C-alpha cells in the first residue's frame, strides 16, 4: 500500500560530537573513520534509501507492549504493518498514560472527545490501523482473507484464543501455507502454566529477574521492578529476529512457520550466571543494588548535591548519581589517588580482595562520603581528569537534550500527520544501505480501515458502511 500522510525527515544535528579516546581529533585515521560513519549513516539521507523489508506484509493482532513492539520493529525496517484492534476504543494500552493526565487526541472518529494515552506510544510506529471485532463472523472472514495476502501475522491473545475463533495458525496455514505466524505470551501454549496471563512485571517476577534486582535487605532494600518494560521490548525484538529466521526458511522451502515465545522464559534467558551458580553450587544469586558482584569498583554512587541548584522544579531537586568504573588494579589505585582515599588503595591492592562483599561496602560508602559535597558533574570532572571511566546518571530530559542523541537520530522530532510535532525515540541502530526509519508515531483506532479494506480486499464504500453499521469494524 502506498504510504499516506506527511513524513518529516530527521534534520542533521548542529552540535559537533565530542571526540574521545587516545589522540582525539588529532588522529587522522580516527577522524577519517568518523567522517565515513557520518556519511554512510547520515540521518538526513535515510528517506532517500531503500527499505530492507519493503514488500512484506504483517498483520499485527496485538495489545499492550510485547506483541506490538515486535510488529513495530518490522515496520521500522519497511514492512507494511497493519495493526488490528477492536472498534471504537481500541486495545487496552491506549487507555494507559502517566497518572491519567497526558493524551493524544482523538482516540477514534467515534469517540473524538477521548485520547490515546502515552502508554501506547513507542510500540506502534509506522503502522496502518484497522478495526475489527473478532467475535463477529464477518470479521473472521475478513481476517481469513487478509491472512491470505500476508507474509507474517503476530498476535498475543491468550494461548489458543485465535485457534478457538477459527483464525489461528492451524486454520490460516490452510489458507496460506507460506504464512509466518508468531504468538507471544506469558507461558506458552503448552505446559503447566499455559492458562495464566502475563504482563511485563509478572514475567520479570516469575522469570527470576526481581529476585536479584534491587537493594539488599541488609540495607533496608527490597526487590525492584524495572520502570521501563524491558521484558516486553526485549521479547518483541527476540520474536522479530525469529520472524526473520522464519522468512529465510520460507525462502529455502516455501513453507511457513508457527512461532511461540514465552515472556517468562525470555526473562530467565537473561539471568546470566544465576542458573549455573545454583545448579553447580546450590547458591541463589542475591540482590546487590547498584554495585556489581563480579567487578569492583563498577557501580553507581550517590552524590550530595543536585545538578540544578536553585531550581523550583521538584523533579530537579534530587541529588545526583554517577557510575564509576575502576576495577583494574591500576585504575583503582588512580581512583583512590584522585579521591584522597589512599588508605583503600593500600588495603585492597588486588581485585580479588576488593570484589568480596565486605570490602565493596566499605569502598562504596567511602566514595559516597567523598562525593557528599559534590554534584554528579563535579564528580565527573575530577574523575575524568584522572582518566577514570564515569557516567552521570541521566534523566529523560538530559538524554533528550544531548547532541549525541540528536545528531544520530536516536531522539527526533516527528511531524506526525495526526498529532503534529511529536518528540520520539528513533531506531537504536543504523544500516548503511537500508536504514530503519520513523515515518509516523501512531494513528487513531481504525484510521486506515477504509483504505486497507478497499485496497487489499476490494471492498466498496457501501460494503464498508454496512460493516460499520453492524459494528464489525
């Protein structure tokens, strides 16, 4: 389908990227390489290049974040993604927004006084929006016809729901044997937990992440959830990778594939050394806060002053935090010299001595005491001068305003055809010849229903009106 609506092409950044590393701007080879990268990955030239997945059609029968993000990743690479939601109100994520305040209007043409919450934002880029009530026989017939013209279908309803409705893989593969059908959910379609629903927070809780994330009990802490929905976005990316593998298999065999992804198992896949540690030694990995169980010093310390003195904004009143990494023996000695903690350098000369639990407590508490009268920027200046790796902990404002993100298109203003200027995160990666791109952020419920049904199924305006009157669409 031809793309509709105005697209804003990201403008190249104005600020010069700070040179780093040995030699900096004086190193001709490094300068040449940076110039090469700037040219082949130039965000200003993205829209003049082809798209890797152009010509592939994806049906996204998804809700919340796990399923939608998977389809959206494919859309960023040029696939034609059609998001299918219930009529009028759409999927549940449209009705979530921070503290129930900011919305983007309208929700749909039937409910213009309501808006879509920002919780929906970020996982539905570059998609066309069709509304269908899957409970209606006419909607099921439309789904079957659409599946016959699709390359990929993604859904994350409860396992077996679409199969029960007659639009699951078993039925649709009879219509289109080349269809790649990806199901994403909490526990999978088989096994003892298959009937349970799941969300990102449940996946992290049962998958094992929360058990080792947070502040130790000895310091008054508890398990901590990740504020962003990592299990959803990471899981969506994993299934997008599986879909690409299935498309490659289809190229070789002509056959489609049924993909199943468990969110809970996806979290467990990320547990690093926790499982072999338990399996071999019977030891359960514990929470260790903002420090690291394998490296020291390699953690986050609290500073004593806010980066915004005098600000009346309560969001800027908090004291800052900064990552400090100096785990080699030489770097640790340099860190102690720069901070005046020379006694620690003599006491813990080797990493094997420092990495134990009790020494870490002593070292980090001493570093925080040293930083008590400083902002995170003050700490960074001192340690950067000494050659120690540091990184102040940034908030979304600080990330948004940094030239490195702006220049590379990692954050960008999008002139959205429905919502006007919208500030959004761009793709995190670059491809020299077929780069990903952000065309639009999202659309109201069913915004492209007439367009999709007319273009793909040849329906007349009268047929579409009849379906709308019957609340099928």
